[in-house]
C-alpha cells in the first residue's frame, strides 16, 4: 500500500513512517507543510494519505484544505485525517463530498497501532473511519436532523464510524434485525433511499446534515 504522510512534528512523522513500514506499507512522500502535501497527493495519487489538520505555513487548517482540494482533482482519493482537533466546517465538507474513502481520527483516541492500521486499510478500501467525538460535534443538538429518536441518533452515529449493522447491534445490545429496522426508519425520515452500502449511506447522511457552516 502506497501512503502519503503529512505531519509537521518530526518525531511523530518519523514514528508513524516507521510504524507503516513495519506493516508492509510504502511511504512514498512524508511532508511537513500544506503546499508540499497538495503536490505530493496530486503527484503520487497514493492508495491512502495520513494527514494532520494543522500544517505550516498557517498552522490552522492547511492539511484539511489540501485534502479537499486534492479530492476535487482526484475524486475518491483515500484520506485519513489524524489530528488533535475537530475542524468542523472543513470536516463536514470532506466527509460529505460523496466520494467515500475518508476518515477522521483524533490522535489521543487511537489506542494502538492495530486499530490505526485497521482504520487506514478500511479507508483505502473505500470505507469510513470517523472518531465518535468527531461525529458528536457534527451531530450537535442544534444541527441534528429533526424527527430522529435518541436511539436512531445512536445508530446514525455508529454508522458514521463505518460500522456494520452487526457491530452496531453488539454496541447497542440490539439484534442485527433491529438495527436494520432503525436504519430503514432513519433513511425514511431523512428522505433518503436505503442502500446496502453502509459507507455510502453514511456519506449521504453527512451530506444531508451539511446545511449550515460553523
């Protein structure tokens, strides 16, 4: 698997690069700023990119904006954001662009390398990997879709993490059939056609929720 890595802290960048090599991945570019990241993404078109949100020169949202720009040029380019921050406006745009192959994990929530690599491979394969705290911010009470019950919001949140109905059922102590019924109700209330593709459904919901900037 070919990876582009963007992280401005040398020790962290070097550590992630070594870890990826240990899992048999090839880091084709390791950069520390926004302009170099965009160039690397468009030049190498990697199997997946690992990107910090805040990169030089502004240390604000350079990484996210480079990822969004690259995905406009290369639709569906797999991107996993790994950050300490939830940049709500650009996170919503990235997650809801309809291209799939996206993830957004908080650094302090990645508990082990196997979990991180699993998320990376899921994104590279066209799936999603979104931290629960990110979803909580995007589904804040003032912007959550009206008409959904608390249980339906719980299911929606877990769906957005890229989890299957079976896994959602285990998390919420529900049968897989019950989860399927909840997902059907969610999409009916949102006016969206049901789909067997969990990741595509997640992106459709996030696109629906992208109604006002933060």
